[in-house]
C-alpha cells in the first residue's frame, strides 16, 4: 500500500534537512508527555490512516510502528500541528511503557529543575 501525506498538510510542515519532523507523544487523558520521536511524511501518513503511532528510526534508518515488537502500542486519538509547522503532537492512548528503557515515559529519569517548595 502506498502511504501519501495530504499535499495541503505536507506543504505546512517544516522539516529538518533530512526530511524529518519532530513528533511529541502525549497521553490523551492525563496530558503526560511520553516521548519524542521523528516522522517522515510517510510515517505521518500511516499514523493518520491507521491511528497507530508510526515513526522514523534514525538509528535503524527505517519506519517503525510503536509496539510492533514490544506490544506497548499507541492508539492515536488526535493529531495536532504546532503554529509554525515544525512539530506534530500526537495525543495517544499508550498501552504499557512508552520509553525504550521500559519506563512509562521517557521523561521521568532526570529532573533538571523541580518546582520550588
């Protein structure tokens, strides 16, 4: 199957020199930020068509569907584009760990600045 992004949406995206757009995955009901990944036009088109979080692996140089091997899938509830087109926000229903380390979120390991007491 050919996965093509709608030309009107594609025209709004600002990509890196290697053709990628930043994607932030956020739990739809709690708004907890789960992970940041990268998408090609094809990855975004697949995500929109299947409602499965699909990303571009820079290390493996290939598309990957979140949870295809781990079972920790992302059901995509909503997709938003930021105001200048360089980041996509995926509101997802995450099943299991979102982080490749096995953690629920990629953002619970190192707190750089905490709220003041």
